[in-house]
């Protein structure tokens, strides 16, 4: 199993670009579109690395870091 990445980003184009790039490099990638979904995925998926956008709907990146 490869390194697990979680991308928390609300822009679908950026998500697609990051997913394609990192999957081609051999990483497992999960995508979350907002902070609430990102927190849920973080708990379930236990990623090795999180790429976190700061400006998100619902819960922004700074608030998410407090959880």
C-alpha cells in the first residue's frame, strides 16, 4: 500500500489536477470538498499527509486545524 494523501480543497479543478498528479506518482489520494467532510475523512482514512486549503466552506482550514 502506498502513502495516503488527503486533499481538502473546494475547487474541483484543483482536486482533479492533484489527484491525477499524485496517483501517477503512486500515492493513494482521497478528496474532501469542505472542512467537515475533510475532518470525517481524516478520522476514517488516517492519511500520511494532508494538503489543506485555508479558504473552505463550512469550516475553514484554520478552524479545522483546531480539531
